[in-house]
């Protein structure tokens, strides 16, 4: 006894066979032509999408390059700022003093035979407010 699903599938297949067999040569050629046109459209769309991606990647690269250049110019300007130079010199002097103090303390401890270690920490904070235009 046939099941309803099997009957439905068989009827659908038979309808498809009769529809294909009933098509004239002109209908088959039109269908073939339409399928080729659709394939051409898909190929064209894919090609356009590839070109769009390439253009976007090139634009992104140019934007990154421009941002890096601007950042470099900003860093140069900051490095030339007199207040920044002053703070850098103060930090350099403080680090030299710290190094001398550690060295002297180390020599002193070794001379006395003391094996303990002394650590000194110096923190220099410089705050600068800049206004961008």
C-alpha cells in the first residue's frame, strides 16, 4: 500500500517529467539563455564586490598612513615643547642621583660587611594640559 508521502513525491516527479518533455525547443533555449544570463550576472557581481573590497583596502591603508604621519608630527611637536624638555631633564637628573645613591649605598654596605639590600624609589610626575584646535 503506497504511503501519502511516496504518492506525493511520485506525482511531483511525474509532473516535472511531463513539464520538461512538453517544453518546446524555443522554451528550452530561452531557459538556457536565462540561466546563462543569471550566471553572467553572478560573475559580474562577484567581480564588482572584489573591486570594492580592493578599493576599501586601499582607502584603509591610506587612512592608516595618514594617521601615522599625523601622530609622528604630534610626537615631534611634543618633543620640542620646552616644558617636556625640562621635565625630561629633571627626570634624567633624578635618575642619575638615584643611581649614585644606590651605588654609594652598595659600596658602603659592602665595606661594612653588611649583606642587606636597600631599595630607594623616586617618582616624578609631570602634568601638562594641552588644548587641541
